C-alpha cells in the first residue's frame, strides 16, 4: 500500500510539473526561453492563475541576461479574473487559444508587430467589448473571436487576406466591413451574428464565400461590389430579415442555398448570371416576393418542386427572358407576366396554371409562340404588345384570340416604386401615351427598368 501511495505522489508531481512547465518567473509572470542564442522568451503558464490588469513587458532579465519577449503561448487560457492586458511591440506571435475563456477580459491592445491572430485566441471572451486589429495582421484564425458575445464592433484592416471559419460568431456584432484585401473567408465565419444589421463588402472581393453569413437574423442590407463574380452556397442562408439585395452585373453564378429562407421581396437576376443553384432563393415566407426578373443569360436553374432554385417562392410580378426554363418558378401567385424582347418561343409555359394572372406583356416585336392558354384567360387578360406590332399579333396563333389585345407595355397598371435596384438597367422607354421610343424626347418619358420598376423622367 505504501509503495502505491509513493507511486501516486510521484505521478501527481509529474502531472503538476508538466502542467506548470516554465523556465523562470519575473514580477508574477512566467516565461519559457525560446532561443538562448537569440535571447528570446515567451509568456507561459505558471503556478497560479493570472488576474486583474496584466502588462507584458517587452524584455525581462534572467541570469544576468536581457531577453526579448517575442511571443505569448497559451499563458492566459481560462484565466477568468483577467480584466485587461497590454502586449508590447516586441511580441510577433500570439499562440493558439492564448486568451480563450478569459470571461472578464474587457480590453486588449494588440501591437503592430503581430502579423497573425491564431485560432481560438479570444474565443469565449464573453466580456470583450471592443478590440483594434492592427494593419500588420494578415490572417485571422479559426474561431479567433468565437462567442465573444459582447463584441459589438470591429474594424478589419486592409492588410487581412484571410478570415478563418467561425472567426466572428459574435451575437452582438452590429456591422462589419470586409476590406478588398480579403480573398478567403472560412465557412460560417459570421454565423449567428444576430445583431448584424449591415454588411459592406468592398470593391476587389471576387467571391461571397460559402456559408459566410448564415443565420444573421437581423441583417437588413448587404452591399455587394461589382468585383464579385460568385455568390457561393449558403452565403446568406436563414437571414430572415433580409428583404432586398442588389446583385451586380459581375455575378455569373448564384450557388445552392445562397439566399435560402431570406424573405426577399424583389429579385432581379442580372444578365451576367448563367447558373442558379438548388434552393438559391428557396423557402421564402409565403407571398413575400413581389418582383422577380430572370434574364436570358440564365441557362441553368434547378426546377425541383421542393428544392429548386425558387422552391416555395410566390412571385407576383415576373419578367422572363428567352431561356426561361419551364416549371422553374411557381405560377399560382403570378399576377403580371412580362416576356423580354428576345423571347421567341414560350410555348412550354402552362398559362392555365397561372390562375391569378391578370396582365400579360410581350416586349418582343415578333410574336413569340405561346400555348396552354385557357378560354377564360383569352377573354379576361389584359395583353400589351409593342407599339406598331398590333397587326402582327392580331394575325399570330393564340395571340389573335385575346379579347383585350392592345399596344403599349401596361405601365399604367404598374404601381410605381419609390426606388429601383442600383444595378437595374433601362430596358424600355415610352411617351406618356405609351408609344415606345429609342431615345430621349422632350416631355415626360416613362422608363422601364430591368428589375420591373418604372419611373417618370421629364426631358427638357
């Protein structure tokens, strides 16, 4: 029994010494020598927990030598009584998890000498309200600020090129600006930022990264620059307050789930987009969507009823181009349908399923082929065709059977909106009497935009 007790005592001693392994202590801080030749050291753990206001010196004296303090290891992990810490300019490296679980830590000064914020450095620092990242930092590691739920604002400098996954899972973060230096953002880097109301992505960023901003439930606006070419899967999924977004003409692909469960009221797909992935705009709150424009450039749309690109979307005012893919958008909510100028064949569209359809507009000068129109729709629909093409439509199959066929674009039936998408382009211009014109003319011009809105312009 005595030999067992001795063995346990020795084992405990080994464990304690391995946990509190340090080379020397000065003024209450513990250090390990990094390089004897270079006379450098790092702050590490010691026999007791750090607390209060901690100031790390730039150098310390040990055995008659002056050593530079160049790094901080996992020295302060779990020190719940630390309230602030000052790091000197001599420090270039802050180790993984160095300040994690410091629940009372309210402020930190990071010097310009630090180039990398490692993974988990400030994770679970629940009292950390603000921090300045110096412009020397190039990388913010995985979960670096995860669950820093008091952090309401942060400035990411132009020096940063990468942000790791889960880096800013901070519920109090209210706004964020992504600089154009950032080329990589890890998955869920800003997930569950429930107070985040706006995101500005600066010009130069080329991709909105996969699952970068999911579950930001108070997100109201997103600024996407013209440099962005791809909005990747799940980028803004479950952002349940996001009702509008401007997608610039630089974007060529909107991947699966990019805006899943975002109650967007108006969507204009720019004519640069060729691919729209599964559930890209799926599962909106019913009847939230008012306007939807899908241009002729789009050639790939998922048409699955439950998981398609526009699954469970109920648009009221739709504009479609020549490559419209049958059954890609629900028909039972559409009130107004516009066919773009380049549409030649729309015969796959089942008008009979569009039970609420009230107005049909064709902008094509040559009557496109249509089919599947009910007798009641032929009698009741308001149908508008371009100025000067009425005779051609009156002679075309199906079109000639509409009772209310007239020239114009039906702009008098559109409720004008106060503003239109900043990326929207003019697609038609008309006089006050509805005559289509190809240039500005004196008087009131009615301008139709690519997002389905109209505006009146006075030309002197």
